[in-house]
C-alpha cells in the first residue's frame, strides 16, 4: 500500500453510496484501492479500530489524515470508469428553463426575507433586488413549467427530478441565479436557517456536463475591472454579494475549495493582474494548526501565484474565541464601510504567510510588522464600530425629532380643521396650561392619579375664559379627557369670589409630547351629512324624457296703458340663467350632464369663446406721444390729446400708463408751448411752472388735495 500523491489520481474518491467512514461525507475524501486505509480531509482527531490517524499526508488539495480501517485488507473496490467525453446537452434550453425559474421565484415569503435580513442586515432588500434572489415554491414552479410546456427540458436541466418533482436543491430554498452575458447559466439553492441546512446546493449533473465548469458568480464583473486590473475573489455567492454591496468589483466561486483551470483561464483572458482572495476568519478546529479558511485560502492563493497573478489576502479582523467573521457578517454588523475598509487593507501573500506562521524562516522584523498590522486592523474595527453606533444613535434622534414635528403638524391641522373650534383651541390651551401646572407641582392626587390644576382664567392667553370653558365642556362630554371640575374660593388683588377650576389628568408618557396629547383629547368630528339634491316639479312632457333636460329662464317685461290695459311695448327678454334637471326633477350640474352626453356618443359642448374683461386700449393719433407725460386739463391740451377712453385726467404729474397710447413713437424735441429745450415734465421751466400752478388751482377748485414739488 502506498500513500497517494494526489487525491484523485491513484485512490478513488468516496461517493454518496460509499461515503467516508471517518467524517461520513460523500466527497473530497478518498479510500485506498484495497479498502484498508481511508484518507479523510476533515478529521484529524478520530479513533478508528481503537487507533488514531497513523499519518498526515500533505497533498495539493490540503492535509489528508490516514486511518487503518482493519487489520486485514479487503477486496479492492471496483473503480467506475469516467466518461471520456461529457454528453452533449442543449444549454440554450437549460438557460431558458433557468430564466423561467428566476421569474417564477421572484416573490419572497416572510421567512425568506427574515433569512436575508439575518444574513445581510438592513441592506438585504437592495441585495435581493440587485441579484434577483428568489424562493423555490414547489407548486408555483411546477405550474409555471407545465404552463410553459417545458417539463422535459426542466428534467434535463436538473430543475426537476426524473419523476417530475422539484429538485431538492431548489425546493423550499433561496434560489440564487448565476449569470453570464445577461443570461442565467446556472442555479444554486441556499437553505433557510431553521428549515434546512444553509449551505448552497447545485443542480443535478456535473459542472462540465452543464457547461458551467469555469463560471463565476457575478461573472460579468470580469468585463468591468478596475483600471489597475484588481479583482476581489470570494468563496460563495453570499460573500460576493456583500463585497459588491461595499462597492467592490468582485466575483465568487461555488465554494472555498473550488478553483479550476477554466477559472484561471477566464481570469487571464479578462486581463486580471491582481487578485484579493477573501477568506473566513475563524478559530481552527481542535488538533489543527490552522483554520479551514486559512488552509483553503492558502491553497487557492498559491495556485493563483503559480498561474502568474499578484495575490493579496483579505482576512477580516476578529478576536480569538469570537464567532466566525466573513464579508456578509461584517456587512450585517458594521455596514458597507467596514467591508470596504477591510477589503482594501489586504496584504501580500508573502506577508500573510508570516502572519499565519506558514513561513517559519521569516525575519523577526517581519513578525513585528505582522503584530503591528493586526493591532492596526483591530483598532480600525473598533473605530468603525464606534462610528457606526454613533451614526445609528444620531439617526434615531433625527427620526424621533421628525416624528415629533409630524405629530405637531398633524395636531395643528386637526385643530384648524375641527368643526368645533371651541374644542380645538380648548385642547391646545388645556394641554399647555396643564403641562405648566405639572412643572410647578400644582396637582391634586386622586385615585393614584395626578390631576393638574387648570383655572380657566389662567389659560386665556389667546382665548377668553368663556371660550376655553366651552371647549373643556365639549372635550369632557366627548369622553376624551380624564378630568373634573370643582368650585374654589379665590382671592387676588383684582378678584375675590368663587371660580370654577378644572383638574386635568395627562398620562405621564404624553406630558413631554404636547402635540400627541392634543391629538389624544381632541374629539372625533362628526361626519357631515349631505343635504341632498334640490328637486322641483317638472311638466309631464319633461317627465317622459329619458335623458336629462336643460332649462333656460328669461324675464319678459311688458308695458300697458294703466287705464285701457292696452299693451304699449314689450321689452327684449332678459336671460336669467340655465340649469339642468333629470326627468324626476332632481338637479344636476353642467359637468354631470356633459359626462352623460359624452357617454351617449354626443360631441362635447363647445367651450365659450374668450372675451376680455376690460375694453382694449385705443390707439389715438396725436401729434406727440403722451405716455408717461403730464396731461393738462386745459382745453388746448384736451384737443391735442383727443377724447379720453376711460376718464379725463385733470392733474399734472399723472402717468398716462393706463390711458391711450399715441400711434406716433417719435420723441418731442422741444417744449410744446414755445419750442425751447425740454427741461422738466416735457416742458421748459417756465411753461412747466405755469401748468403746475394752473393745475393746482383747478384741483383746489374741485376739492382735490394736490401735492407737487419743483
């Protein structure tokens, strides 16, 4: 018997029908051809046949722990020959079925949303929408597939089992589509905690058979690389989603241990130069030197380095003994910024080997740098956590303040719109005065409740005591307030006598929230009932009409001789108005009748033509433009300007803005009276003074108060 050099070349792998006898898993582990030795990739602490593992083999895929199963070798197990060529499949039909599944599973039930919230925190909705996460509802899937006539294609694609039932990889699980070039190339199902195991499951058939051996999750990101060719690589769809939510260019494998030659070829073709490998931060299992995340991450990183890539390692910082940390856990607990900060603080593979103790020949100064880097990362996580908690506290305070303002606006709106204004303003004043009484300890305790003393005369800052008393009565009769009144004798420097005092109880939780307190005691307004439509008696001819009728009323005036009763003249009728009625004599509006006309197939009534509300300005020819010039009341000026259209303008210094506008636009060059240069008011100084004095005298004669300055 010899130790294998690789897990798959000399020793056959375990299968579902013949699992590993050590860890009871159906993959990754191997068994010797004679069946006497088992090579377990997971457990180093097992005891088989009273003996522990006798050897640890270091192979390409990890550490293998070898166990003797029996003292006597058994017959060699037949090795199933592998097919030399994968059978041909209709991948186009597969992708059509996958797209149908994604569209059918779009609706998430409450427990599926709760699972995404548990995994991602508050960003779960954006992640579910962006990545088209669905839920595998068995009956809905079967109905959609049968309705589309794709039962045979769904069985070939692995969505349905050969017996026609939904594959367990999708049934009752979250459906995660793997896309490439905008099409769904593969589907995987992730379990929901409490209902099934949460790990992702693949569809039936190998990746090579389905043509997805070199497919990444978020495969299209290879076309949108950063300018420096940097790519983030995660092991699983959920971790990739968290990195994308942090604004990083990331792709994902189907598991931590997966990295095929096809994947490497895809990375080279895309022009990737630097790869940040993201690993889980967790404690190693008992008896193991390194955690599974570090062991698998190291293998993957060394394989990428051998392929010519520059490799960085991004490991979330965590304290020993704390729960496992990965990108989606950081996104849930600390937000996208923490994920981005830790991802961008990735260190080179050589330095990381020193950090995990894989390079024991490292210089002491490198170990010191490792410790300093770990301390810095831990400090960054602490700082980001404190910052996130401060931002959450500030956000909560802001939400509380916004809620208070909205409640205050609602209270004011309810008070303004309340039909009983006395009750509305009374609620405001009573709450305000009661809160002041509580602050001054002016309370009366009865049946374990503190009642604030509210004299109506003290609450009349904005209203009278009578109005407030009427409002208190309305509120109290509506049963919206816990209060009572009693008569007390009051003596003040300005008043002596008996007065009614109200005692109001406000619950302690509402005393610091006056707006909410006002809303709590404001009586519910009674709903106004419509008075109904106006009805009249109609003639029998109108009552027989199936459609609404239009009534036009006119006033006819006739003049008669008072002695002989002979008609002298009939004036033209004056129109009183138009209204609309039904055959039963019930009034309708014009809009209602117009709607009935349109439904009956008639054309809508033409709109009334536009008519100006004022007569337009007239353009009156004149020897000079008079707009914005003083208009004298002298007969000469009246003849020159022409007849007024609106009113005569008698006073000087009066604008012609609303008077007639001259058709001539040439500006005057001299005083209209003497031809001298214009100095003020369209005249020379002498004629301006003359016109001003004349207008003042005329204004005094007409009783106007005239004021003018030089």
